[in-house]
C-alpha cells in the first residue's frame, strides 16, 4: 500500500479546492452568521440610544513674554503640546469647572454614577466630575492642530451643553494657567529687578571708592605727563653728557691737563700750570746747555737742576689740585644725572599708575553702565509684561462649538450587524476548521487517494439524493425498484471494478465487502452488488460472514434455521442452507441464529473447503464481512478474497479509522483493492466537491431514467 499521509488534499491551496471545502460547511457558517446578526440586532434593540456632541478646538499659542518672537516649534514639540492640551481637556480640574458651571451636582444620573467613585480622599464634587469624565472623549484630529472634545449622553441637548461647557471650561482653565505663567514671570522679573538695582548701586559705589583711593577725582591728562617726561629726558641727556666729560677730565693725567689736553672748553684754570711749564722749559733748556757746554760738574748746572726739580714739584702739586677739582666736578655731574634719572622713573611710574588706574576705572564704569542698561531693559520688559497681562488669551481657541446631535452615536446598528456577521463568519470558519482538522472525514476521490493511498472505486449515494421521487426508503429495495437510476449505477460501477480486479484462476471470484466501523452501509452494499451481478446473468452467491450481526441474513433470509454454521458442522447440506431470491436469482448462504456461538468458525479447514466448492458452483461469491476494527474475522477471511472493497461512510468515518483498517488488513499480507464512499448526499456533494465525479451529477441526471 502506498505511503499514507495525514495531510488533506486541500493543501494544494488551489482556489477551487478551498472553495469546494468551504461549501461543505456553508450551512453551519450561514447559521452562525444569521445567529450572530440576530444577536447583534437584539443588542441594538436592547441597548439604549446615546447621543454624542463634539466641539472642536485649535491650538494657537501666543508668546509667553511680551515683545518676544513666537518660537518656531518642531513637529515633535508641537505634537507634544497638542497632546498636553488633550490631556488637560480630560483633567479633573476642567470637569470640576463644568460641574460648577452647569450645576451638575444636582443631576441624579451623575450622582448615582458618582457613588462608586466617592472615597475618603475624594469629595462629592470630585466624584461627580469623575463620573462626568467617563462619558467624555477628547482626541486630536489626525496630524492637524485641531483637537475635539465629545460628550455622550442619552439626552442630546445635555450632550451638546456639556460638550460646549467642557470647551469653555478648558479655555478658562487654560487662561488661568496662562495668567499663572504671567504671575510667575512677574515674580521672577521683580526679583531680578531688585537684584539688578542692588548691583547698579554697588557698581556706582565701587567706582566712587576707586576714584578716591587712586586720587582720580579728575581723569589724568596724558599729554601733560608726556611733556614732563620729555623735559626730564632732555635734561637727563645733558647731565649725562656733562657727567661723561667730567669723568673724562677726572681720569685725564696732569700732563694732559698741563699739556692743554683739557682744551679751551675745560672748566679749570691752567694759567699757573702753563706758566710753570714755560719756566720749566726755559730751565730745562739752560740745564741742557750747561750740560753740553760745561759738563756734569759745573756748579751752575746743579743750581739749574735744583731749580728744575723745584719747578717739577710745583707742577706736580698743581696737577694734583686740578685732578681733585676734576673728580669733584665729575661727582657733582653724576649726582645731577642720578637725580634726573630718579625724576624720570618717578614720572614714568606715575604715568603707568595713571594708565592702569584709568583702565581699571573704565572697566568699573563699563560694569556699572552694563548693570544700568540691564536694569533699564528688564524694567522695560516688566512694564511691557504688565501691559500684555491685561490682553492675555488661552493657548487654544474654539474652532467649532458642539451642535445638537440628531442621530444617536450608539448603538451603531450597521456596525453591530457588520460585527455580528464578521463574528459569525469567524465562528463558522472555526467550526469548519475543527470539523476539517479534528474529525477528518473523507469526502472525495482526492481524499481517498491522498489520505489513504488506495484506489477509489465510486461513491454510493443515498436513494433520496440520487432518485427523483423514490418509491421506498429502504436502500436495498431501491436498487430493485429503480434499476436504471444513478443509485443503481453506483453499485454497478463498484461491482464492475471488483470483478475486473479479481482473478478467476481458482474458479469463481470471491469479492469481499468490509468497512472499518459498523453502520457504514456494508450489508446494503454487499447485497446490492450481489443483486447487480445476479441480475446481470452471473451465477452469484451472497455469503454472510458477520457472525455477530447477521445483517444480510436477517434482511434476506429471516426464517432460515440452517446456514453456514450448520453446513460447516455437517448437520446440513449446502443446498439445504442456500436460499434463492426469486426476484433477482441471487443465492444467499445465511447465518442461522446460533452462528455467534462458534467464534472460530471461519478459521477451519471445512470453511476453506466450502469456499473451494462455492468457486466451482458460482461465478461470483460476494462476502459480507464484519467491521475490520471491531473483530478479527475479516483479516482471517482476507486471504481467500480475490478482491476486497473497503467502505467508508461519506463525511462520517474518520480518516484515522480508515487508515487503521487498511494497516490491519495489510498486516496479514493482503491489500485492499479499492475504497468506496457510501451514503453520499449527491446534491450536497455536487455543489461542494469541485473535481469529484459527483460534481457532475447535474450534467448526468437527465441520462438516468426517472422512474
């Protein structure tokens, strides 16, 4: 047997197949839809009518501080601001204003609803405001700057009044918040003004103290200071020149001075020194002459030399006196230079101090001026802020007040009906899924081949669905009364398939008819196939081997006292046990009432010999067996069959049961020849099973005789 899978054929996911399977459950789905729509309609009748009035507002914030430009908000910041406005609309403070404005604390409906909200920390008015908020809805309109507030109530007029009251209360609450912002700004400005005023006073005091401390009652004159420094520098240069000259003279030797090295500009008198020089020259000349003329021992030469020495001593003394005078002059000139240098340094220090003091004073004056400017600017802002406070407005405005609602907002009957239909479809689909996946009944040829892996014989319809105006409700009798109907033709197809698949090498063909479970049309099918073969001219015997039920024997030979058991026991002959059906020429080998007492009847050699005898006498032996899963009898008989048909009740037999029966039969080395569906509602199958042969029943109904 082919490998059996548990997957349904509808897993091909073709649209026609899916729609076909869906149509099988269409009555249940329609019932669910109708039921849910009816429930929704009932709810719509029961639920009281409620009306919703909606007022629209627009977020248009002004500047918080007077004179300040309107800030450019990003999209995210703007969305956050509008969301904050919506949340404020749904706040308890706004609802409390509405309660006070409309005196809703006297409303009996709200008072009753507020009883559940009263706690130790909530007052009665707050509880009423909370009850009011339960019927309120506020939301932004898309991504615009508009947002709306809606109130729902049984009374449309009250809904309109409350919605408009909420819009106005929100405006008042927002205005109060804005005024509170201005008050906070005023308080901060007043504090800053006081701080700046003290800062200005302190800066002015610091400037005055600095002037006094640095003797800057007037600003220093930089030109006068520069002139004074220039004069001192000029005098210092002259003094330095004189000092250099004096030091040079002081450093000069007496010979230089005597020799006229001092020049005409020398401040010292050299007349005496010059006279002595002349005298010395004369004496020196006389000494030289005497030495030349008279020699060293000449007495006058000694006197001349003494005179020359005396003159030299005087010259030396004169030179010393001149040197001392020159040193004193050089020292005096150095003192003058040092004095002038000290005066220059003092003047420059005064100028530097004046510059630094001027810079520090300018810095202090700038700080004081900045403080005065900041104070003046903040004072102007405070004045403008106080002026704008009188014309402050809320951040939002009422774009469209609520109007009187003329149609109820709830219950939304079309929406309820739609939701009921959707719920019905969902429940119907869920039931269909459960039926498809949990029950797993077999419906079509595709199911048989894909889920069981065996050949498909045919579908056996119910007489009511295959025969127009049937004369009987007995399925076995319908074959005889309507031999040319689609019902009879279904059995001919199964009989033909079984006969064609069976081998005649051993004689007559033994055709087994079995099922997985009881009450699947097995006896009716076996009887009908036997009658079809018999009426077709074939020597046919119907053998009943269902030891426990004996359904075929009860239907065709209810008065039989001997049967298969007695023949096998040797107490009756085969001819005595066989019963002939005169209408069809079918022979029946029944089971007597005592057959159930011998459970091993079908395992004996006598039974095998009996089958061999029947093969010699008949062309076809149709065997009605017991259900495979109920007892082991069918597996014992399976080896004797030339062909074996497994019957599956349409949409009733679980696929798992059919697979279990196939496995049990295969366990004894026998394969099932084919599977047939029984008790098929041909009309339902024709409308639901795309691709199944029954789908074409409408095309073929005129082909069969109607009588």
